[in-house]
C-alpha cells in the first residue's frame, strides 16, 4: 500500500497546487508560461508497467457472479514484490498468492455489477490495469432480455433470479457391485441399484465397503464423489468430482486426483419451459432410468473414476430449453465456476444422445471453445433443419391420415383420411417420407408436442398465467419454439402480420422454414413408385402451417429475417467452425424412434461441404437401434481422451484444425461393427455388455483387463474383413503406417472389386445402415439438407420423363406452383455462414439476430483449455 499511498499523495499535492493551494497565481511563471513546458501543477499520469493481467476463468467482459480467477505477471518478476492490487477503490492484494514462477494468482471476489477496474501498482510505481465486466449470477451475460415469466422452483431461492447458495453432498461406489445388487433388490420396486450410494461424512461406511480406484494419472483413492448443486442463469447446475472429504480444495491447489479434464453430459428431446428444470444425470441422453447404467453403459462413472470432473446444466438440456444461446451461456458460466472454485481445465469433452447431440453440435459451431471434443449419439445436426423434416412429416401424416386417434370421432376422421388421400396406406407412404413410416409417426408423438405444446399445457408456467388462444386470448403467452427464440430470429415483419399481430401491434416470432415450391414425392414419381395423379393430388392439397402452427391450405412461408438469422446465429448448423473439434458419432440402425440413422451422414456431408473434408468426424455404427452399442459411450470416452491428449501434447504452432487430423489415433476410425471394441486402447471391452464388465466387472472373475491389449492394427484387420457386411467401403479404411503392405493390399482389392461391390454397397447403405432419406431428399434436395427455403425455377417438363405427355403434365404442375418449383442446384434462400460468439443485448435491450462481441483486445480465457487448443472467444 505504501507505493500507492505515495503516488496518491503526490497527485493530491499537485492537484491542490493547481487549484491555488500552492502559491500566488500572479507569479511570473504563471503569467508568462514557457511554451511546451509541462505545467508542474498538473500531476503526471501513472506510468504504464511492463507485465500482464490475465483473467483465467472467462473472457474479461463475460465474467459473472462477482468473482474471477486472475493471474498477474511482470516482465521483471521482482517488481511484484510489495506490489499493491486494487479492485476499484478497494485493496485486494491479500486475495492473491505468489506462484512458483514469480507471478501473483488468486480468486478476486466482491466485484460490483458492470465495469470493475483492476489496478496493479508495481514496486517501481508503474501501473498495470485491466477492466473486468461482471454480470449477474442469474444472467444474462450475452443472451439478451430473459424469457418471462419464469418460475423458481427451488425452496432456497433468495431472489427472483432463483439464486441460492451452492449445496454439497457425497456419494460412493460400493466395493462389491454384485452384493449391492443382490442386497439392494426390492421386490416391491424391482430394478437395478444405482451406480452411487449416499455417503455421510459424519457417519461414513466402512472403508472396505467403498470401492477403490486408480485414476489415469496413477492416484489411488476411495471412490467417493462430491456433488455440487446450485443455480446459475436462473436454473440448476451439477458439478461432480472425485473428492477426499477430509482434504481442502482450492483453484490454486486442487486435490491431486483431478486430472484437469471435464466431461459435460446432456439431456435429450427438444422442448420449451418457463421455469426451472432438472439437470441431466446419465448417459443415453440422460433419460435412462436409475440403475439402468449398469446395462446401458455409463461413461460418466467411468470418467469420474479416471479423474475427470463432470458438469451438466438444466439450460443445456434441450428437452427443457430449446434456446441454444442460453444453453451455451449456461455452459460458459458453469466452466467459469469450475475454474474459479476447482482449478484450470485441460480440455472438455461433451457427451449426449438426441437433444444432447444437437446442443453439442450447435454450441461447438456457434460458440467454439466451450468443447474440445464431442461424443454424439443418436445424433441430429441442429433443431431447425430437423424442424423442417418433422414439419414435412407432420403435414404428410396429416394428409395421409397416418395419425393416432384420440377419441371415437378422431378414429372416424383418421379412417376417412386414409381412404381419401389417394395414396395406398402404408405401402406408398415411404415414397413421400423418404423413410419407414414408423419414424415419422414417432417424430409427431415425441417432438411436435414438446416443441409446440398445447398452450394450456405449457411447461413450467405458474398458475394463473394467461396463455395464447387465437380467438379468446390473443395477447396471452405464446408457448412454442418460435417465440421462445425471438431474440435470435426476431419478430415478423408488419407486412405479413396476422389479424392478431395487427390487433396487438407487434409481430410474433418469425418462421425460419418454408415449403413453397417443394415437390413432395418427385423422385418417387420419376422412379415410377407413385402415379402422376397421386403426385399432383398430394402437392395440390398438402398445405402448410401458420404462425400459430395450425394447418392451413397455403404452404408455409418463411419470414426472411428469421430465415437469415437462423443461419447467421447457427440455429441452422452450417458447420463452418467444427474443424477444431474431433467428433465421434455413435449410431445404430433404424427404426430409431424418430432418430433417423441418415443424420450421421448428413452431418458428415455438411462438414465435407464447409471444410473440404470430414477427417475430424468418426462414425461408429453398431447393431443396437438408436445408440449402436451399450459400450459405445464408455469406449468413445477412452478414444476421445486419447485423441485430445495427443493434441494437447502437440506444442507446435500448427493450426488446431491440422493438429486434430495429425493426432488422430488409429482407434478413431469409421467402424462398422461394435466387435472392434475388443481391440480398444485399454484392452478388450465386450460389445453389448454395458458396464457389466468395464471398467470393473460385476463378477471379479470376469476381469478382462488382465488380458494384454491387442495391437490397434488388429481392429483394422477385423474392420477390413467385415467391411462389406455392414456397408462401409474397405477402400476408405486408413492405411496403417506400421502395415503399409496391408494398406496397399486393401486399396488394390477395393479397386478390383469396385464394379461388383459398389451396387452392393449402395444397397447395404439402405438395408443394413438404414441410410434413408427425408421428404426433402425425395423432393430433390441433397443429403446436407441445408435448404430451409429453396430458390425457385420454372417448371421443366424434363423433370417428369415417365409422363405420357411431359408438357401437359408440367402444365398441371405449374398450376400448383405458379411461382415455380425448388431449384436445389442453387443455395437456399437466406443461407449464410454462422457467426460465432454473437451477443443479443442486455437484460433490458434486445439485439435481434445478435451482433459480435466487442473486439477490443479482450484476452482468451486461458483456464478453459491447455495452450495447444488455442482457445479464443471472438
């Protein structure tokens, strides 16, 4: 404090002198100043120091919750001896600790909302300065005005932002899983016991009843996990870590069992909510029942045992919150808290099925840096091209009568539709769906009601909130995806307002999808699967959806601003920013309960289109519908960890996207059979055994870890021998450097057999891999299906070669499509690259469609990942 006191005192004396406190103003010097001579009565500005203030836990202008982990360095570290650190007008030197390399580091607490100036006065009285902008723990940080109304459901809430003190509890894994299963069986409530049991530090179980594990860095300890549960961004979060209850843990001195790695797990489905939700707690989209992880796989427990920390947030659970901007915001805030309370992170892996895959794909593309690797299962690339697919399914199913009746009158309506649609029920539906009928039916049952619930069933609403009714309550709350995403998409233009929008004087959330010009069933017509009359009737009568998501005779028309913003904000995932993240996609065959297997190859095609290759994208294809194999999530964690550790150790100046490809392990390859898990990086994992045998066998005598690991090349040989069985092209298998002869042999064999195998391969992709299509691919779109609104072209008779009179048939088509039909050889309307790290205003003022964060030299959060990953937030 002495140096700063001296500086302030000197400045104060000089200031008083300048105001007349230091002598007569009529002195010769005052009346005849020397030109270009500094006025001695004006204090000198502080001299800039040579050093740096690094905010480690987040970008300096995105901090939340009133604290930040910072590090201060000086070019001459001796100048930090006796330095004074001020946060505003408050000294905080005591909150910092000297580091082994001569710096100062610590968690600065007590920041006010808004701008906070951190000042360091070095020993030579030079000054370092950094502005830190602190946002509320309840948000927003960059997502703009928050959704209202919002219901806090936590009894401990201290304010309208649902804030509460963090709560801590402990659990442990029993030493004998089989004994736990047998003794824990309840005939009245049968089922498998959960992986963890409650642990009371005041009354702990016997030491020998707790499993002991050794982390991937060789630290041995009891398998006890601490669970931190709290609230950020108005919703719940959960942090889990191996923990020694009798030992301290700070960000500067983590307990040794944490390896610095983070696993984020997500939930499934897609939906909206106007109140707090629950955090996802398990694999397979977090929807598997308690105890099922023993059979269905449990990468979360495996990760914890290896020394990982885990994070999940309710806002990043797509089934609870379909707003992917607030999902990214919650994950950013969660990572910040981990760094501030537990320590800096080496790298972060995401995992999750269905909605959990969408969250990962979207956040990694629009908010890069949050993840360093993705494990996606039963995946989709995004919400809004999938919404186009499901809207088409819904319209076609409504037209066909392919719906479940809810009452006797509804049953009669369904039968009438089935008999009058002009399409042979079931037999010809796939010709329009591009898919087996089962998946479209499930999409309507599972996703449409969640994305657009009956207004009176709107999730999370407090009692008494008036909801929208087009006739009786036009000013009520509109519960559905469009208005939930209004900050991103923007309101509709007055030129297209409905009568209710005109009445209210404001636009509803814009529609980012469209079916104008779409020729449903075109390829089926061209292949002779449907008749010309069937084609014309469906396209004449299919109709569309209104802004209220009600059926209408007219086709759905996209709102131009919403359409552009859907691409710009990344809500439609164009995949430009995914080259820096390895992706392992886990996939099983259809029927996958609306999770079409083709989505894995759809994402691959988008990567190839945007970055010229898909070398960072791996597909593991297995026999189990939906998720491929029950061991996939665990095995993928091991392979992803190996992949990222290789990148982490690559300290060259090579761009990260190139490091991802250069450090790709042989285990990270496209695979057709889950039997390849027998040749995994840490020994054999038996397919379809969940966690019965790995990481610890439920029967000790079945410990496969006692067997020596097979060489990775053995798995490549297995894949080669079984490649054509599951539809993967053996010519595309990687040439293993250690076995160049094998690689040459496979390539030559593939070339020789191509004329015979290519037709079989195409058939296998459909029959075995179930790479079906969508209504849009049948209408002529490519597998990328990035066109939510097509450019139009005149009707062309050449598109209808099987018609007896193509010109006359084209004239009938033109009557249905007077503006023209889709031209899929051109980019879709409104298509543009995703812009990263957009912000949407503050709590009061919205920026529709977002704008980039200020680029005023804010540093990247060094604590988010090891230097090799070159994380930047911009």
